[in-house]
């Protein structure tokens, strides 16, 4: 049981390039999330998904896209990278059986630098 | 809307000192409350949680009690260690997602 895995661990992009951050969970969780964490700051929710085929915007969705074709995978796509997207990106998942979200499990993060 | 407010850091303590990190919340309904910890270079890990009023969550010597009357969930530890140096996040559950506080950095010196 690997939990939540993310790839790559580190990446440097040039302005205008695109990339996909991968996230996979093996806990059969229905909910998955993408956060960004800027240096010395808290977490900001980018997008989340309540199940395969369903996604919704979080607090800071501009410049990103997501898809959820399977329960396990929740990739985050950056189109036309900008220096403002330099950050550490965390994927998380949780199981929600009732109305409120339960414990979220986090991946180790992807450190992205846009130059 | 729902929100979480944490005391600002950094908090700097000597080893074996008593720790309190304040957390208050605003919420409708009956959320669960969480403390997460982030060690340098790592993702967030659940430290403890409480699911209803007056519940006490505890783990690794840390404790927090869900106080509905004061809308608080303060984190405490009786004797901190250097290895407790990390950033601590308070969070509450809402329909669909968790809401996190800004985080409090703790530095423990020998």
C-alpha cells in the first residue's frame, strides 16, 4: 500500500512550457485534491474531484486543468507556465462516506520552478 | 464562510518546554477538526483529529480538545523535543473539502 504517490519530485520549466503533474492513490478513495504551497505559506486548493469524471474548482484554479478518468489517478496540467506558478504542489486523497470530508492523505509533493 | 485562524509563528522553544499552538474556527454545522504536521521537505501528515464536541485527539504526546463553546482546538504538548520542529496546520472539515489554517512554524532548540 503506497498511499499517495506523485511524480516528478522536482521540475524546472521555462516560461510558456506545459507539463503534467501525476498523482496516484491506491487506497480506493473517492475524493482527490491538488494544493499548492508557496514558500512560507499555507495550502491553497487548486482543484478537487469527488469521483471519477467529476472535478471542481478550488481557490486558485487559473492556469491549471485537471481530469479524473479513474478512481486512482488525478493528473494536474499546467498550460503556458508562468513564474507565478513556482511552488510546491501536493496531491491528497480522502474517503468521504457522509457529508463531511474525513482525513486527507498527502503525497510527498512536486517542487516546480518556472524560469 | 467557514474559516480557521491559527496563532502566527514562528514559535521558538527550548527542549522539554510546554507547547501550546492556538487554533480557533468558524463553522456552520458539525465539522471534524484536525491537526496536521509538515516536517521539512515533506508533505502533510495527520497528527490527530476530533470528530465531535469535547472529544480529545491525541498522538505522539500531542493533544487537542474540541471546544464548541469557545470554537477552539488548541494543540498542546507537555515536553517538546528537537524532532518536533515542523510546521503545524489546524483544519476543519466541510462538505467536499478541508479548510486549513495558515500554519504555525515550531522551532525547538536543544
